[in-house]
C-alpha cells in the first residue's frame, strides 16, 4: 500500500446492508478518494465482492469470524467479541495498520470498541457523536451528542460543547462557532436539572449563546447544538420522521389532480435535487469525538454512497489532525 | 526478610490493589482520586456505568496481567462487584489463584 495515503479500517459486516453495500462503498472510496481500506469481516464473504478478490489494489482483508449484532449490549459485545469485524477494525487502528475506522453497525458497540481499543482523550469522560445537520440554504449545524452517551452529567455536556466547537472549526469551516444548549425554552432557567446545572458550566465555553429549542435545528442561527445522547437521538429521529411526513405531503399534493401531475413533471426533479442535502447518505457519517483516534459512525442502513462519504470524513479527520486539535482544545479548557 | 528475587511473581496486597484501582478509576471517570474509597459504590457514588467498569477491567488486566501471568477477570463475576471493596477483594483473590 502507498504509505502516503490514509488507510481507513471499515467494519464490512456492520449495518443492515452488509457486507454488499459496505464493500461496494469501500471499493468506490479507494477510487474516488485518496485512501486505502482495510476491510474486517468474514473473508469468504468479502473477497467475492471485490474485482480481484483479496488481491484488489488498495484493499486489505482482515479475517474476523464474529459479528456484533444490532441488539447486543454494547460494552459486553466490545469486550467479549474480540474476533468480531467491529473489534478488529478498532484493533487495526490501535496497531497502526489504519489511521481511522468506519462502522455502520451497532452504534453503542462501535463507540465501546473504539473507546476500549483506542482509548480516550485525557479530560474527556465520555465520547460523543458529532453529527452535521443540514440547513437548507445555509451551512450545516453540528449536533452533539447524537446518541453515544445517553446518561450525562453537566460536566460532560460542557466537554461535548468544547469538542463540538473545535470540530465545527474543522468540519464546518467556522472560525468562531456559536454554541447552544438544547432545551425546552430559550430562557436560562429553562430545562430539567441536567440542563439547569449545565448552563453555568457552558457559560464558560467560548461562543456559548444560551439555550436553543428543537425548532432551531435545521434553521441555522447557532453552529453547535449541545445535548445529551438520549435527547439528541430523539431529536434526530423526530426530524427524520417530520421530514418524511413533509415529503409525503408534498408528493401527495403533486399527485392530487391532473394539473398538479403536470406541474410535478417540472417540480419533482427540482425537489429531488434540492432534497439531496437532506439525504443521510450524503452527510458522510458522524464523528465520534473524545476517542484518542478517528472513528466515524455511519447510519445502520448505509448504502455504498454513505460508506464513501463516511470514509471521506474519516480520511479528512486524519489529514486535518482533528484528534490533536481536540486534545489541545480540551487542555485549554 | 530475604531479598525478593522474583518481584514479578509477588502477589499484590489489598493496599496496592486499592491504589491501582483508585488511580485507574479516577482516570476513567475523570474524577479526583479522593472520591474513590473502599466503601464507594460504583453506580450510586461514582456514576460508573457498564462501559466504565469494562474500561476498568481491561485496564486492570493489562496492568496486572503483565506481572501475574494468567490473571484475568471473568465477565460473569462483574455483576457481583458493587463496591470498590468488592473489586479489591476480588482482584486480590484472582491474583492469588493465578500465582497459586
């Protein structure tokens, strides 16, 4: 393999559409991006999906016999299934055979495997998922935590805010990102105990602008939205559901009368183009911040396109030195 | 007392095990070591979740496995370890059986 190219370890067996879509995406990534890939999983299932089998340029297969399923307890799976495709991918980064990993399987187990194999950044108690949220007509926002750490302390939310702000500089290209705390009202006193206790800690974080509400997601105004993993995941799924309902509504109207169907011939291609920004496969996955290494989590039903984009994000995290930047930001407090 | 000639084989006592556990837990949980006492409960007093406990287990296996061949922690036993004292007693016993 070319030593100058970034190598990304990809869990080939993780995700609803594994291994076919994962391997296809990994292969496309070697052609579309300046990366090599290490595919972890059952070699006899992976090799036939590659043009030259195990000899395909830019691709290394690491055989792993076990698979972590979506319903397994994350920490236990990451500890006990040492010969799983997921743990092998994290292990490849630990051993220096890859500089980053990508996984589309069990999110909690991916976090646990990355944490146990790569370790944590000193000063960060728990990792968090930083997910770019599309903003139509504007630059994306960053939601952190998107579901990594369900039960949080106020101190952890402050850590998430600092990591999210630094990551936004790199991923969103914002010099001085603003930070908001997701709550049920904009006033400082709003929220449950966690948010009330976190607020004064967040006031010490540069760029903090106070509470934001769910309706501020996808509408810009604040660059980084901080919350616990439980609320963050509920917010994400709520947005997905609302968007799906809105799409169904629009296409229902466009199919409602002969005149609407005529108009749809013009409008539909434009709508589909515009809606591409909302496609989860186009966002490139979510970075797991707080790990002493690069780990990108793609969604469970990832297509080949999603894997290409997740691999691109992983490679960019390596080349831009995200982990070192997060360490510096954490040390600076 | 004769000079120790097999340092790597000498089993650790409760005080040394406690010191290691306190240090590792403080690192994992990002808390002050002073918060970790023998009577601390993992869940209520230290807010240590299952992932934190597994981090601790792997850290102990790495560190103690280097000086005591065969030392390991059985995952099935983790549910019984409610306090730091439980963990210290358990680790001391496992070290003794590994060296025994």
